[in-house]
C-alpha cells in the first residue's frame, strides 16, 4: 500500500500520467512486448543494431558522432547545418565589430559549445593546458540541489576576458591506488583531483563541495528527450520497495515555464529539456545571456565587482546577447545527432558479454531500450525503438565516486545513469577521452569496476562468477 501511495503522490506532484497516454491499447501491448528484456543470448535481437531507430547512421571514425539521422528531410538538413555552425561558433568579448558574435564572459570556461563537447563526444582532462572541456562545480548541497558559492557562483571559471582575472588556477593531479575487490582480484585505480593553487576572488569555506566533471557526449539527446515521462517514472524506486538494492530517483526540476518536469540532461539530471540545457550552458559556461539564462554577466557574483564594469554584448533593440532563434537552431542540431549504429551484434563474445551484463543486473540502471513518444516534437524522433542503455535516474554510486567538501566529507553520492550507446567509439572520436563523470577511468573495465553503492551487488556477482570473462563484458559494452 505504501508503494502505491508513493507513486500517486509523485505523479500528482509533477502533473503527468503514469501511462503511455499517446498509445492505444493495441499499440501499448506491442510496445510492452518490444521493450521486454532479452532472456536468450544466442543471437542479436531484432533491430538491436539500429541504436537510434530507423534513421541510425552507420559511421565510424573521428566523426562518428557528428552525423544527422538519415531520415531528415531536405529542409531539416539545412537547419542541421545552420545549428552546427552555431554550435561551433567562437564568441568574443564585447564591444567588437562583429556584434552578432560578442558578449563572451567576463568570466567563462569556453568560447564555443564544440570546445567542450569535442566532435559532439566527450571532453577530456588537461595535461599541461588550461582546462577547456571540463567544469568544476562549487557550492553547498541542499538535498539534490547545489547552492552557489557566494564568491564564485555555481562553478569555477578558468578563463576571463582581458582586464579580468580567471577565478582559479591549478592543475590536474593523477594518482593510482591499488584496491582489493575480492580475495583474489586486485585493480590499480586512477584517481583525479584538481589542485587549486590560486583563488583569485577569496578562499572558500571548508564545507563547500568541489566536483570535477568532464563534458558528456551530446549525440542522441533528441531521442532521450522523446522518451515518455511515464517510462522513466516506472523505473523510479527511491525507497527500494522491490528490495533489489537499486533505488533510482527521478529528479524533479523546473522547465522554462516554471513547471515541474523530470530532469534528463546534465551529469546530475539538472535540466528537463534541451532548450533549458543549452540556455543554461550559454550563460554559465560562456557568459552569453539568452532567453533562458538572462544574466549578461554569466556566473559573476556580487563580490566580483569588476565584472560589472565591462560592456555587455546586448545590442540595440535586443534584451539578451543571443536570441531564441539561435538557441532553437542549436537545439535542433542536438536533436538531430544520431547515435552510431552498433557493431558486431552477433559476435559470440559480444553475445556472451551481453548475457553477463544482463545476468549481473546492470540493466536495472542501464535500461537497454525504449519506444519514443508518438508526440515527440520532431517527426524523425517519433515512435522509434531506441537502445540508449540508461534509465535517466539518479543513483547512489558509492563513496569512491562521491563528491566531497574540503574537509573530505561526502556531500553527494547521486549520479544520473549515463547512456552507453556509442561508448565504444569514444577514443576513435577523441583519443584523449576517458570515462566516468570526472574522466578518471582510462578504460571501460576500470569504469565498470569503480561502480559501488547501488551497483555493489552487480560488481560482486561479476567478480564471483565471471572475473575470467570480463573481457567479454567489455567487448559487449564497446559494441554499443
């Protein structure tokens, strides 16, 4: 009875129905049949290679993530190219002669979207250069929400326009630790820390959390946005009523109209749709105001008084430094990016790895497949069988992956399940790409074995039953 009461309260709160309201009875029956978990592993499932549905692109190599769905109409392909141009566009400080491209900063982390999301894939950790495709969140947690630091805002900015100082200076510190995972299985782990050598706007309190995050991939996000709310909520089990050790949380956030919605984007599911995600990134990461993030001074705080002496890029007859039209083109571009087609789906080792993945209950978080909504905003996203391997929920991933404050106290253990589609091509697209939210894992195996918390039972199962076949599990994940 408690379980059903909890569901009722949840659905009333976010004002959505716990059903596929876009489907009739026969369609719902077909969908439920299609998305059932596999129980046989002697061959690939029907359409399993078509990761992103009917329009999935069959490409590999360094541009594997940068192709639009094959099902785009001619006009849509033109909009894709325009959006791509804006995604790659370099912004500059105001005032400038190119008034349509100014407004950068005063503090920022990148000059273009593509600078962080390299070739539409993952970012990477710096070696000797300044951090470019990662951010460091800072502040105090209040439940799931990170409250901004008084001096530095919600994240440290590593760059500044002429006349300003960046917020912090430092370098990445890599360490190795040997961890005994079972009585006869050890692993050398990499740990990552950013050693802040200079705070240019004052010290921060020891109870502030600092979290290093590498920019995630952006292909396939239109399909993630097209997943029905009810399909996400059906996996949510915050209080672990089914006693499987997994208690995913659907994070509830505000959309652009102030309505409660399910968080889907960002490493901690902090935004509900691509418009909000793009607008927030423009303001926080580049200091570019827009109809979603309206502050022309970006993440500048009141303490950083010099910020407000600089000219903004807001032109006559405009209210922000970039427009809704530009945001919409970028959102269309992101929505149109196809995840790459799977490879080797009938390889015997891949099939064995898939069986291990399923038997280890990895699918309790990495949900293999969905059928997208018939009411998706774009035709090529509607009613597609997709294979993202994520539930889009927050999960406790254990102490090793947790955020901590400067006193080394744990402040956050909850991370959104990242989609796994396309992960096997990450190093082809960006040879410096690494894995997990902060890029600490050099290999997929290392990333798997960092899992703890709600994933601990799965890791124990793997090490007890399949430690000599972990290469097959990796081969399956790489085939995605």
